[in-house]
């Protein structure tokens, strides 16, 4: 699924999308949900309902629009880490602060990227979708310290073979929302 994100954010796609409106990007690339990662069934139960699909989705047009028009400073390689973060997080937190939805927050530390957070929501169709990603280059504080950790001991989703390092690196914070304005 990392390949899907890399294909979506290819130099040709990003070049085409630069300066285009969201509607133009959606017309060119479409925006049907496609899987970009998976989470453990252990976490799905916290989302409620009868969700059995452990895949996490996003739309190609939206992903491209967001990368080009909202956060061009984020390298495509950073987005390509999302499947690894979802499949083998360092921590998972339950975000039940809103009465209308429960979200899961997947946290992973990388030497180069610091702390990376991927937040998920569930659509009306029962699909788990990426809601937000957050890159904290300094890694000096734990993200969402007040949320309850629900980290499973042995996830049932295949892990990445990429090694993880807990040392944060200097930098700054960046916030990327992957569902802004989606109907």
C-alpha cells in the first residue's frame, strides 16, 4: 500500500496538480476511497459498530490536492510511512473527546521524522479513513498526553521491516489533515 501512496504522489501527478483547484484535481484523478494501510482488529473494536474491514482508506484526488495545495513542504516519502505507522505503531490512543465520533491516534517515532501521528475516523459507509497526520520534528513531548493508550501487545497486521529509532531529531511541527472538507 506504500506503493499506492508513492504512485499517487509521483512527480508527474504532483507537477500536474500544482496550481490546480481541488475540483480540477478530482476531475483528473478521481477520489474513490482506496486502501492505504491496515490496522489490528484489536483497535477496530474501539471504533464501535460492526466494522470488520481492517483496511484504512483515503481518496487519491484528495491526497494529491492536500499534498500539493495545503502542505507542499511535506516530502512524499513522509506520507509513504503511513502504512507502517498504522501497521506497527509505537502507541495507539483512543480519542473519544467528541460525542459524534471516536477516533484512533497511531503514533510512531522515527529518527529522521521525529514523532508521526496518524488519526483515523469512520465514514458513514463504515470505512476507516485517514483523518489527520501530524509530523512533530522535535519529538520533545508525547502527542495527546491526556488520551488513553490502548496499544495492543501483538498486532495482527503485518509489520514493516523498517527499523524504528526512538531518538527525535531537531525540526518543527507540521499538521496535515487528510479529510478536510470531504463530504
